[in-house]
C-alpha cells in the first residue's frame, strides 16, 4: 500500500513523521532500484536479438521482482504477473515488439526514473539544506544569554526565517514524494498496458496468449482510467492544501495541524525541549518530550523506547528557573532527581508548566501509574521484599539487608523502596513524599529500585541505617510518652510525626557528655572566621575514648577527623553547621578533616548534608587542593564529580593541577586534565564524548571497593 505523507505532520516534524518520511524514501529508493533493473534488462533484450529467449525470461523475472515489493500496490502486482505470463509465451518473434517496447519504456518508466527521481533528489537536497540551517538557528536561539536582548531578537528573527524556509522546503519535498508515489502506479500500469497492446497487435503467433489477456486488458484499462482521474483530483487537492499552507506565516511556532494528534496514544502535551544533563558539565540535548501514563518521557528517535524522566508525577513539582543563564527554562523536581528543561519561547514554557501541573493533579486523582511492561506491580514487589523473595536490585538487597532497614524508618511499613541519602535511612513511598516536601536541606530522597546508585552512596547507607538514626532522632520518644505512627496510618499522622522528628527535633537528647539544649527548626551557620571559644576547641583524646562535650560544630569537626559517621549524624541533629570553621586551626572545616583522614564516606556524608565542595581554609585551599596534596585520588574524583572548581588557586597561586604535576601524581593529573578539557568543551558549546564519565566511574568504583589500588607515593607537604 502506498505511503501517504500528510502536510500538517510535515510542519510538526514529529518523530513519527520523520519515520514515515524514512519509510517513503526507502520505498522510492527500492522502486528506483527495481526500475533501473527493469530498464537494463529490457535494453539487453533489445540489443541481443539472438539471445531473445534468455533475455526475455530475465526481463520477466525482473518484472516479477518489481511486483514483489512488500508494500507494492496489489493492482500493479497483478498486472505485472499477467505481463510476465504473456512474455514467457511470446519469445519467437520480437522485432516489432522490441520497437514498441522501446517506445513505451522511454515514455513511461524512463520518465519516471530519470525526471521524477531527479526532481525528488533536488527537493530532498533543498530540504536537507534548510533543515541544517534551521538546526543552526535553533541552537543559536537557545544559546543566546538572557542579558543580551538585542541578540535575542536578532536570533529570534533569524530563527523565524529559517523555520519558514525549512517548512516550505519540507512541504515541497512531501509534495514531490506524494506525486512520485502516485505517478509510479500510473506510469507502471501504462507501461504494462502498452506492452500488452503491443503483444496483441504485433505477434500473430501469440494470438492465443493475447486472447487470454483480452478480458483482463479491458478491466485494466477501465481501472487505469479511473486511477488517472482519481490521481489528478488528488494531486489538485494536494496542490491546493500546499498553496494554502504556504500562505500562512510559516515562521510561527505552531501552524497548520500542529495541535493535532501526532502519534500513538495522543499524549496531552508533547514537543521538543532542550534537556540539561545531570552530570557535572551540564550539557544540553534537544529531545521530543511527552506526558504519558502519569510519567514524563522523551524520545531521541521514533523507533527508540521512551526514556522515563519522572516515573510518578504524584511525587513531582514543577517551577520556572528565572536564575539560569538560558531563557525559558523550568525544572521538574521528583524525589530522586531534578530535571532542568528549556522551551523555545515563553509561550511554550507556560504551556509546559501548565501541562505538567495539570498532569500532576490528574495523577493524584487517577492513583498510581501503571507499572512498566515486564515489571511486577509495586504491591507485589513490596510483598516479595517483605516475605524474603528475591529483591529487584543489588542496591535494594544490600540496603534492606541491614538491621532495621527492612521497614520504613518512620512508620515501620515493611519492604521500603525509597531512601533518604543524607540521613541514611529507608522509607516507604508515602513517607518519602513527605520527606521530599521538607526540602533537600532536611532530606534528599531517592528510589532504591529506579535510580542509579554510586558505590559510595550505597556504603554510606550501610554505615548509618534506620537503627542508628532512630537512636538519635527518637531518643526521647519513650521518655515523652509519644506514640509512633503505625503502618497504614493517615498522611496527616505521618506528616506531624516526620516534622516533629526531623524539623522540630523534639525527640533528640542533649549532646554526648553535655546537658540538653534547645534545638532550632533549621540550624543557622556559625560565622566564618569567628573566634572559637576555648571550650569549643576540640581536644585530642585517643581513638578509644568517646566523643567529648563540644559545641555541635566542633563535635562534627572532631568526628569527621575520626571517621565516626554516627557521631557526625548526632552533631548534625543538634544543629551543627556542615561548613563550621575552626579558627584555631587555619579555618579548617569538617570536610577538610575528613579529607585528611582519607575518609570517602565521611566526605560524601558531609557533601550530602550541605557542606560546600569549594570552601577553603585560611590559605585558600579547598577540599580538592588537600586531596591532591595528600594523593587521595578517590577523594579528588569525588570532589570533581560534585562540582569542585578545578581553577581555584591557593595563597601560593597554585591550582590543583599544578600541585598534582609537582607531586608527579599521574592519576590525579589525568582526572584534573580531563575535567579542564571537559570544562573547555562545554564553554565552546561542544558536547564531546563520555570517556571522562567512564574514567570517573572506574575510579569511583576502585576508591569504594579497592582503595589500596589508588595509593601512590607522594611528597609530604609539611605546610598542610
């Protein structure tokens, strides 16, 4: 069946339309291949009279190949089969048949192959050039900074012009494809009819064969007349629609049928958006986004499976991003990730914000989304986890295998599938939604089954856990006579409990070794550089001693140096500032103490709880400087992944790369050079490859599982 391309779909340029164009182009290419084969075989028949029988049979075989096109028209296929049968019976006398065949060949198939194919190729080249110009204009329009309104207007004008030209050339190309697809039927059928008539007229010896085709020839002629008339009407209709669309303003974002359904499922909102990558280099890629089954997904190509960005819209919020350098950006926040997207205009930004908000509201009214194909329902997953069935991921198995983690930390619901990475606890889906509403400064929620987990985060979860955190945050529950919310309780009960536990911190006792003290709902940071009270300066007890009686910030500082994560969590629960500075020791921070102790888990814990990866000491040296000077490759890799500034210089004017070169640490030099190269590529608008990500991932795995393999000899800096 002939593929028909719609003009309105051409204007939308959706992945389904692109796939339809590829299919039509493949059909035309296949048609050209078979037509060229037929032409060559027919020429050989005309030139080699003495080989008439062999060449005639080959020609018939070629026509049968043409009839066997998978998406060919049944009428054409039947006609070609009839012709082949007649040709095989008439191979004795060929002179007049050769002349008639040559005329019919030139008039129909040669014209179709040479002239129509040439027009189609020219239209294809024009469309390709216009599409390339439009892609460049879109890229330039998207990259114009917010602070350059004049350049933005110029880019918008250029984009409008490029869009209009691209759509006009696209419409021309679609028209030409449709015309070729219609003409190939009529021209082939006219060619078949001409040869059948030539056989009947010039081959008296083939009278029996000609008589056998008489009735069919009459039917074919009548059908051909109807097809010619119908094709002429369709061509006029297409030309009229083509002309009407060309009269519209093609530079606008949506014209013609751009608001109609474009593909299977008819999603409520779909279109192209720029997506910012979640890696440290924040590259942008243009993808086709849509909202389907309470999920936000995107496609790169029509035949690719959709990539799920947000798996459950019930747990999402959406907001504009006016502070970003790029314009028309908005952010979709879920418990496990944040996705920054960019529309092409303010109108599209508003439309997407409204569509996502409406879908979130609809998701709440419809209940949980359908499970993806091939996965069991969430209820069955919870049951299998509760009953000791095989878990769905190694992360789930590892984390839930820890004592106390088999049930939700707050409501004790069995088989939790979510976690708070900065607290190190497991949560059920209902409690995870409340944790997410508290904000990331209180709790950072991830899925144990749907998100990717770095090895250091998994080990951090195993180092803490529900039992450890509840000994801190629920220490006074029994004393105060407060009832914990049971499994299956209402959302209001959960929310009151979680806010009292983590925000108001009602059930936390006093610091170790010190009297109880009131705790604010959100601790404020201690002023940097402020004098440290004598009693707040950490003493140097032996490792066997318990934590001393200290100010929360000083206790965090003390515990970070000794890699005591439970004590660090206790200090944070009592209001410790992750960026607390010890003015008596060159303004060093807990993060710098964790670096000195070469504790990957302590560094990750502090970063997850708000410590700045670029906060420096009194000599201007941040965590990356110290990790480089100490030769801690795993920590350097961690800080680079968390956005450390590779160009920061200390009081001696040295950046981390200079220090690594001086120390001849090849591993860290490689990491820093890769980071600088990637930073330069991003600044130049290049996406580059993912080699650096593979290297960072390998080093992260080695630092977590085999840290001894990253040990390198280095010079000792007495000034550290």
